[in-house]
């Protein structure tokens, strides 16, 4: 499973597109994009309280479990990134593996999930900023029933506004800020692990104790454990961002696969050690603050390391939240741009525009920033806003990942993947491990999606008012997004699909017979272009 020693790094014309984005991202910036989207200091600190409240210290075992499952998905994605390092990676991969409807749906679900996740990530500021300084609690004093949620929406909206400006200005500025932020995040994570490790009060045996959790659940501890696993599931996704920025990355066929695998591995190691040392250093594991939104892991850090040092680490968490917001926003922009470039969204010609100087999809950046605030406003009076938005974003992204791994497995079984020799060398290959890894990726994705979307009151309706539509809110929202998307594509968009003239390659590079057969079997028809007006369109509008 080692990356290939040599690889073809030709331009975008081999995919039927012109190079319109700024190819300036290096190896560290590509790695940083994946790390900042995963963002251990954001995800681990944002939902630690939820996992602990559900299953106690033993919830930490969900961390290696989720990593093992997501690593299978990441390995499949690395193989795809080694051939197709194109913007909106999941959407473009699905185009080459599946039918028109399912490929479009993969992009649509990931786009919506990224927009929801953008708001959910920015909300993490509310969990940290008021613990650094009470003045950040602008709305009320935090004791009112809606103070926390409303103030969180205010802080998140400001953060999204800043992210919109940075992303609209250009990828160079975004990646510079992101790379500095990731360096700070990684350094802070290492120092935090050492500091908490120095103050450990107990041995790892506490991770094997149920401590009474799950006694009232029909499935016992296992029942509350799989609910608490959402806290880990919320962290380890988004590693495909490294490939989604492939059009802006140097030597992408080699760089993107390595960045994907390094990002998820580094996040697993550092995040797992933070969880472990935090639990072993906590002054009192029976303290109810550990399982409350205004306490959690931040409370442990402040309690163990004291005011100045503890708050210094919380400042680093804020930095991590900021760069995570930038990365999520950047990934959503590339997905919207990729779909609009294929004329596969309403107002595609506007959303697919690239600024002539900054070489970035400015309109898409602004539109996503505006739309991301809407779910926050809708849920502004919902105290459980953190878990609701987090859950919905994870379900959508797991579904979109399945729309890649399932057709990839089908193609493997039909001997249509990996592609036959097309004259280029892939940047990464699983070789004989491809089939078992792909099977595990599909099984894991399906099981975790079902677990996350299950209408449990602990996730979707954990506080009053207790209404059936709130408990089923996740299922209703996901179903509405899916059905709306399919109808929109089947009734209108599929009839207009085709690369917009300003993004089409001047001439489509001829592919070998084996590659053409593989592409044709996946529902793609390559059409040679003239005078910049050619398109790569789907074979048949009914596919």
C-alpha cells in the first residue's frame, strides 16, 4: 500500500477541464487542509461532554473504533485521489464509478453536509470563548434557557463572516492562515498531552469500568456506548479535503493520497492521547461538569493546569476552531464549484465563476457563507443545537461517502476497478488489499450511518420541549434533502448537464482504449472539444 515512486502529474485537460484555479498548494498545506478539517482540538473538545455524559470514561474506546472504520474509507479515497485529484473530489469520483443520479446525489449530500458542518464547527466557539473570558457571553449571563444557544449563534455567525472574506480573497491567503493555524494546533496538542500526562491521577484501568452507565438502557452499556460514539464520529471525517483541493495542489496525484492518510493518522494519534491523558488527569470523574456543555474537556484543562496555562491552551483551541471553519468552508466551496462547472446546480454560471485575479470561486464562497447561517438561525432557540447540527452533518457526510465506496466495490467485483492501463501511473494503489478494504469501508459506513440517524431522544430531543418531530428531526431533514435533491436533478438538472464553455478543456486528451471502456462502463461519455466549447457529458440523459 505504498504510494508509487513515479506518477503522472499532467494538467486538468485529461479530465475535460481547463486549469482555472491557482495551483499553488504544497505538501504541508495539503496535509494541513485535511488536518484542519478533522481538527482534533475542535472536535474532541466540542463533543467530549456528550460522549462522557452518555458512556463515561469508557466512551474513549469509540475513538480507535471510529478510526479503524474511517481508515478503510480513507484508503479507498487515497486510491481514487491518486487518479482523480479534482475539485469536489467525492462528486467527481462518483461520476466515474456510478450513474448520473447517484453521482449528483453524492455531491449534493456532501455539499449540504459541509454547509451544515460549517455552522456546527463555528458553534464550538461558544464552548470555549466564555471559559476564557466571561465577556464573550454577550447574550445574557449564560443561565437563561436560551442564552447559550443564542450567544453561540452570534459568535458562529461572526466567525463564518470572517471565513467568507478569507476564502473569497484567494486560496493562497487561506492556506497560509490554515497552515500557521495547523502548526499551532499540532504544537498545542503535543504540549497539552505532555502537560496532562504529567498530572495523571489514575491508571488506564478506569477505561474498562462501566461506572453504572447503561444500567437503564435496554442494550446495557453497549446501547449508551454506540450513542456516545457520535462524539468520535464527529471528528474523523473531512480527510477528502486534501484531494478536493487537488486542482490547486502541486503534483496532486502523489501529494493528495499521502495527505489524506497522514491527516487521519496524525489526528487519531494526537486526539486519542488527549482523550486518554485528559481522563486520567481529571480531578474527579464523578463531577457532573464533565458531562455538561459548559464544562467538558475544557473544564478538565482549566482545573488541572490552572488559570493562565489552562486558558493559554483554550486560546489554541479557538485557533483550531477558526482554521477548521476555514477548511470546511474551503471544501464546501470546491464542491459547489465542481458541480456548478458541470452545470449541475441552479445558477451554475454564477456559482462556477472564478475571479480573474484571485483565481478562486468568489461567488460560491459568499453564497455558502450566507446559507451556512440559516441552520443556525432556525435552531437559535434550541438548547440542544450543538448535538442536533453535529449529528445531521455527520449523517449526510457518511451517506455521501457510501455513494463512493459502494459503487467502487461494485466495480471491483465486476473487474472494472482498478482501471486497466491507460498510459498513466496512479499515485496510490491498494493492490491485493483493495477488495477487503473496500468491503470493510462499506460495512462500516452503513452501520455508522444507521447508528447516527436513529431517532434517539438522547441526540435529537435531549431537552424540553419533547416533541416527536424534534426526535425524528434528523430522519426528516436527511429525507427531505435527499428527495428534494433527486427531484431537482431528475426533473431539470440532468437535461442541462455539461461542462460550461469557460471551464472546458481546449482539447480533451485522447485516452487509451482500456480507459475509455472503463469510463463508458461507469456512464461517462468523453466528447472531444473544439474552440473551448466541448463538454464531458453523461452518456444518455436518463442515466
